[in-house]
C-alpha cells in the first residue's frame, strides 16, 4: 500500500484503545499500515482488540497504563519505544465522561476529569514529542476533545468540558512549540457515539441540547476514526492547530 493515507512503518499510540471510539481508531490506523500500541488500563480489553487485529494480519500490541499516574505514562512510552520504536503518531483518546451538576460539584471530580482528560495528554505529548524529536522524522499528535465544546452539551459536564477545553488549548500551545520539529498537533471533536463509556456514564439525567438527534444520526467509532486518520496521514503534513468536528450534523439541527 502507498499513497496519501499510507502509514506503513509508522508506530501509533492510541490511548483508551480497549473500548468504544478508541477501538475504531486502532483498527483504522492499523488498516492504514501502522503498528498500533493499544494503551489502556484495561489490559485484557486492549489485548483482545490487538489480538483480533493480529489475527487479520494487522499490527497491534497491548500496553497497560494508568493515565492518572505520571510514572505509568513515562514507563509505558519507554516500553513502546523499546519494543516497537518511538511513536510517530499519538492519539490522546482516553477519557472519562461521568456527569455531576455544577451546584453539586466537587473538587475531586474536577481533579479526576482533568487528570485523565487533560493532564495525561500533556504528559503523553511531552514524552512522545521527545521521542519524535530524537527520531528526527516529525510526528503527529491528535487530541480527542468533544463537540460539547461547540454547544452540543448536556447538564453535568462542568468538569468534563473544563478538561476538554484545556485539552483543546493544549493543541494550540503544543502546535506552536512542536512545529519547528515537523510535528503537527490537531483536535478532533466527536459527536455522540453509543460507546460503553457514554452509555455507562454516571450522573444525573442527561438534559440539554445534546439530547436532540443529530441530522445524520448517531456516529460510529469509525466516523470519528476517519478524522483521526486524516490528521495522522502523510497528506496532512501542513495541517496543524486545526479542529475537525464529526458531529453528524448536530450543529445544524
Ligand atoms: N462517546 C461519545 O459520545 C463521545 C462524545 C464526545 C467525546 N468523546 C470522547 O471520546 C473519547 C473516547 O470515548 P469513548 O466513548 O470511546 O469512551 P469509553 O469509556 O468507551 O472508552 C474509554 C477508554 O479509556 C480507558 N481509560 C479511561 N480512563 C483511563 C485511565 N485512567 N488510564 C487508562 N485508560 C483509561 C477506558 O478503560 C476505556 O477503554 C473520550 O475522550 C471521550 O471524552 C466521546
């Protein structure tokens, strides 16, 4: 395979690759030729995803990580680099999405959301960018935020949206500092996907604009993965600090 979307010979690290949208991203990047590190605290789930793809002749391997723990992140990136080579693609996909009403909000829930949805991507960006720079071949970083930042929200997302806003801002800051190394940094905003994480999210009843049906229906993980593939692909080499919102037309309803 060759062409504008060919990722043969590239190592891709996808966090949260054991469930939901991440599974779709892992598959699409592997099908494009990448060797994918499927990183998750659910190692068993990550290994099931990776083994399934290997059975199809694709390249995927599971890695355990606890994203709330800096040492775990540092160790995981070192393990991937030692085994597969330095990641050329980092997809900061893993996230928690429980709800808590603002007036009942706790510092603990704010900290939990920000630790996993924003702090971990910051640490992963630092660790992976160091490897990308040492390799001298540039790289791709894709941050997965949420279309709730565009208003497709429900009540209870103060901590979640705060963390996703921080992640979107991290895209801009890191795009500036990493451009001189040929590393692009972009954001994908998923719309509604009926993933395990979305279905099982804890919290008050989901009330708000995001309860209306998107014009085109609910997204599948592959719909979100398509935007990730674009930003990861050779064709997108001059695309940085940009955002693609895959919301199935929520914004026009
Ligand atoms: N599903 C949606 O409708 C939707 C909409 C907008 C944005 N998103 C975002 O898309 C991303 C993926 O969401 P999803 O719906 O597929 O979620 P999901 O819960 O189905 O999958 C998330 C994965 O991340 C892993 N993970 C969570 N915390 C972790 C930690 N501390 N350490 C290591 N791994 C951890 C989980 O084990 C799980 O495998 C998230 O960032 C989410 O905020 C989802």
